[in-house]
C-alpha cells in the first residue's frame, strides 16, 4: 500500500504540476523516502501501543506480587489475566509469552526484561528493566519498585495519550491543508484548463511550478514535524 500510494502521488504530481506523466518518473525515486517516513509512523504507533500495554502489565504484576506470588510465577499469572482483555496475537501478549518461555529456559527474569527493552527501544521499558535489574542485584524491595514504576509509567502514558488526542484534530487539519493544492489544481484543470496552459507551455511556467512544488514540500515537511509526537 505504501508503494501504491507513492506511485499515485508521483503520477499526480507529474500530471498536475507539469502536465506530463513522464515527469512522474522523476519523482518515483523519492518513494523510498516516503516509505521510510510511513514505516516510521507505523513503528511509532506500535511502540506507543506496546508502551501503554506494558504499563498495564506492570500494574497487573504489582497486584499479583502483593498477593504473595514470586516474580517468575507472576509473569505467567499476568499473561492469563491480560488474556481476558487482550488478543493473544497482540504485541504485549506475544512479549509476555516470550518472557515466559525464556524463564522456562532458565534465563533470569531481569535479563528477559533487558532483552525486551533492547528489542523494543522504548524508554519506559528500558527504565523499568534497568531499575528492576538493579533491585534484583542489590536485593531491593521488588514489589515497591514495581508499584512505583508502574505509577510513573502509567502517568506518563496517560499524558502522552491526552496529547495525542489533542493533536489528532491538528493532524487531520494538516492532512487537509496538504491536499488543498492538489485539489485546486484538479479543479482548475477541469473548470478552466486555459488558465493553466501558460504554466505548462514554456520554461518560465515550469520553473514557477517547480518553485511552488518545492514550497509545498517544505511546508508539508514542516507541518508534519510540528504535529509529530514522540512517546
């Protein structure tokens, strides 16, 4: 789908800005940049979802540990409890199952959490894994640490979720703004084709359209950067 969208915009840009399908070939190499941008957006969404679910998991672990279970046994219990509200194929359930299998292979739980932090590259997971590993090594109060860390991560994820909700309308507005130049060109080509013909017929017109396209791309990148939220 990413490739198809990139090809569509390349063709649309070539036709609307230069009145030439061949001009679209000049924009096709940029599909790799578009692909990288879209993949990064998808990755950020997945990381945020996993971060929220991880916060819920830590809260679940805290409750189980306060009931007297060991940390190792609490992982299995947390998996069963989370299974009631999460699909077994969701990211967090796969990660919990993976951690359980690691524990079954005699891998230390702190190493399992550190490995999870390394793979996901999520700051909250890394912070928890580091604090947890230190507590296990020094004999700290694991239950209290998990409880406090759970509260901190939950507060942070709630703030991030509220920010994303607030920015959702702004992102929608920015998408509309990016579509307006294309829609205007389509309207003018259909309603008044003679109005645009001078821009397609000589070098001055092509230079003008190129400048407008460069300005449009610059504003689109700036707008995307403004509304982009990092977790």
